[in-house]
C-alpha cells in the first residue's frame, strides 16, 4: 500500500475569484497536472492556504477533485492542526470523505517537546482508518521532528511515511537509516529534490510541479534508473525558476505563475496573504519567458 505514495505529488493551490473558490480554474489545473503525469495530489496543504479554508471549503474541494480524477491517482488530504483533538477529528473526516491518506503537519506555535510530538502523531494514527504521512516543516512550525522520533513513529500502525521539508540531507539520511525500506520518504523541498532521490528518497510533494510537472516526473524517472547526474542536471536548469517560486511566501508566487500560464484566472489569495509584488512578478515572468513557459 505504501508504494502508492511514492512518486510525484502536487500540493494543489486553491484558486480564488472574488474570494470564492474558483472551481473552473481548479478543474483546468487538475487536468493540466494529470496530463503532466503527476502521481497524485495533496488537497488542503500549506499551498492550498489551509489556514484560510473552512470545513465546507475543504469538503467541497475534495469532492470536486475526487470527481475530476475518477480514482486515477491517490488523493492525500491535509488534516493537521496544533490541537491533537482537532487533528484526530479532521483525520477521521478525511477517511469518511474517501481520502487515500492524511498529511499531518507538526503542531505549530505551541512548541511541543519530542515526546509530545510522538504522542500527538501516535494518537492521530491510532484513531485513523487511513494511512498517515508525517509532515516536518520547521520553517513554518518552529518545532522539528527529530529522526529518532520519526523512527519511533514509523513503528506505529498507520504511519507510513514522511514529507521531509527541511532540505537537509543529513536529516533525510538519518531517517532512512532508522526506518524500514517501506517507510515512504517524500521531499518537501523542490530545490534539493535530485539530492533527496540520490539519498534513497522515494518522491516529492511539490509546489513547482504546478508549473513544470513533466520536469519533476522526468527527474524521478532518471533517479529510478540510477541516472542521478542527469536528474541533477535537469533540476539545475530550473533552479532560478524554483528559487523565484519561493522569494515570497508560498503560494503567492506559484499563483502568479499559474495566472501567467492561463491556468487560473486570478492570482488572488485570502488575507493575511496578498498577491505577489510588482518586482517579484516581473522577475518571475521574465524567467518563465526565458524557459518558454509563457
């Protein structure tokens, strides 16, 4: 079952138009991604602006995306919060909605110790009927899951893998050393993806795949054949683009990129996020033109 979650997953944005979800643009985006041979999607992740989506938004998003994908790819639903009780409830609902797995972020703001993190994820996983993927992103949560804690959690029923977004290969290697080969290692850092694969990673949950899905699929295929130099060379061609997709808080730049490509109508976000600056937008557009993307 864990093999279903190895590969290239896009953490979908939520397009808005006049502050309402723009489902016309979202359907166009999903079809573009499927045409790019993406292996699956994350719904209601950071890139979806999850803090600004209510329960009704999430349910409607998931229902529409499930209808459009017709079971052709796995759908992972973001369910994490900084309340264990709320995360348990969200994860149970994800199972009821038909999600294939839950992506559960490290609790943010309240800075739990490692034992608290262990108990949080253990409690969520044991209450869940669907697989749980841990999500370590200390740039947003402050607290980081240590490799030893990940190793403990890897033995808990339903915990099948991790989205490791630090970009730190030492951390990735330590997790791989301490867990079984079936434990799914997904990168959450686009810029270091080729290195991650070279270090025995299994895939990515990506932002940049909105813009260049085929590139990340090809990088993954190169690595699976042991062609790591080719994977690194291909990723390096898009390094400037990837850097520009993160010069302002995600998903601000990627929404502008999708607007430039004509995939979504508006690059608007919900406050406190705002649209990309004029200077950042011009730099992004110039690089996209340079790459033939617009």
